[in-house]
C-alpha cells in the first residue's frame, strides 16, 4: 500500500463479519461499498466499510 492510504475493513451487511481488507485514501470523505462474496453466507452480498 502507498503512504497516503490506510487499511479499511469491509464487513458483510447480512452477517456483519469482516471478510476483506482494502486501502483507502487518508482524507477521503466517502464510504466504500462493494458487492463481494461472503464465505459465511455463501452468496454475493454488499460489503460496507467498517472501523478497525
């Protein structure tokens, strides 16, 4: 990861498990929201950014 990025967890909206980590700009105002595969739900669900 680059110097101007920070780690962010992506949590499943269905089961609330934190499955993924990704990078995000330090001063970004937006929240990351992506559709990813959740191995606990065994389906593709929306994952939203959560605090560390």
